[in-house]
C-alpha cells in the first residue's frame, strides 16, 4: 500500500475508528491513482468490520487538506492515448461514489486547502469540519477542466446560485463561508482539532455529540455581503447572459467577476453550467458520476486542457490561449459532443461490491 495515504484502525475503549490520513505534503496531498485505490481498499475492508463505528479523513502533516489530483500527470497522459488519465478518473470517481453511499459515518477534517480532488474526498462525508484555515475552491475552469469529483451533484444544491458562481469563477471561500453554504457541517478552531479527534477515537459512537459540543460560531465570512449579487448576476445558465449582466451592473464587484471569468476557458465554463443544470436533476449520485466521467474523457482530448495546465501549472505565465477563444465561438454542437455517451464497455460504473447491497 502506498505511503502517500495512511490507512489504519485505531481501537478505543468504546469502539474503533478507521483512519485515512493523506500523506503527500510536498504536493499538498494531491491525489494519485495509488492513493485512490488505497482509500477504496480500506473503506471496503472496514465496511465489513462490525467493530469499526466510524471513519475519519484528515491529513497527516504539512499544509492540507488536499489540493486536488495529480493534474500534470493526467495532462501528460492526455497528450498520448489518455489511458492513464481515464483510469485515474474512473477509479477516483468510484472512490467518490463509495464515500457518498458509505453506510458508516465519515467525518472529514477540511483543515487547510480543499480544492478539486479534496472536494471529492470531503463533500460526500456525513460530517465536514471547517476551520479558520479552510480554503475551499473548485478552480478547474482555469485549466480547461470542469468541477468534477461530484461537483455536478453538490454545487447546484448549494443556496441560490452560489454553486454556479463557485463552479465557473473558481473563487475561493474560507471556512466561515463554507459553513454558511453548508459545504461544511461544523466549524471548529484548528487548535481544538487534536482534542476533538481524541474524543472521537475514544467514543466513536458519540461522534455526532462530540462534534456538536465542539462546534463554534465563526466570524462573519466575506461572502455574506455578495449573496444577493451572486444570485442576481449569475442567475442564467447561459454564459453570454452572465457576462452581459456583469457588464450592465457596472459595480466594482461585478467588474472583478468579469475579470476573473476572462481568464477561464470559455469551453469549460459552458460545460460547467450545463453539468450543474443536469446534475441538479439527477436523483442518483451514480448517474452524476457517470455523466462526469463522460465529460472527463471527452474534455481531456480538447486543446484547452493541455493549454490550461501549461499556462497555470507548468510555465506559470497565466496566459492561456483558449480554443475556442470566446464564449460566442463555443458552439452548442461542441458542448453536446463533450456530454456524449461513451462506447460500449467504456462507461463509468460503481464498484461491483456496491451492487449487491443497497446504498
């Protein structure tokens, strides 16, 4: 088992807890295929162990929680036959789905950076703990990707149009705003986390009571004053209409949002808006993940992904040359092609172990 994730069981006087600790600090705990497979293996084993009352997910050391996936490696695969990239998404999405349907309570400590793959690890958890160090974002449209790992399910279910705003602008929010939007279920100061974890390990059957007794009221987040503007200016599912609304508004905040969007891939902004619209209508999380896998397999073959990774991660010039270069040039036919079903035998499926038991 990879040492990039530590999976083990801690036995206390009143039960046992399965622990998943991300341990890739130099990469901000970005997920690899081996890490996803190790997490799946542990969760499946603990699922059958009646002694384990709960699962805890956090990071072992360094800045956390998880900054995403190993995007550079995925981009290298996308330049060839895409086999490795597709394998990564297939397994990562199986992990996301397993976390979502897991019968035992999972608590994720979202302490630090929570982006991309880190969102897919934490949002499916029943309990999600934010701190004053939490930094939450889905920045994928800035590298020619889309807010995957379940973003199509979770984001449209946030209050108002905040999910769509987060999806297309890649904006970052803190722990207070994560709590306000119900991205987090609890807010606990970082200095208290070790004590809370000890209490959970000693009394896992009282997990909910422990968290309720430790939660705090955070200071007001920055997002509160912008909620009405977000709901009004990002009301449309048509990208061009959002841009027109921002231009017509003329406020400093609206213009800052227009400037943010100017750096995003027009193609994948349109993908994200449709993804969230479709995701809002799904009643089964597996259907959402099947949809996202189709998008992933198609999007990585488009020029914007490689160009976005080059501009933001490799060369760091932050000057991507998108293709198509404008929202108007992104045709409905192109977007339709990115949502197209995959060939027979290539579609995403949940873990076979989950098909024999109800979620």
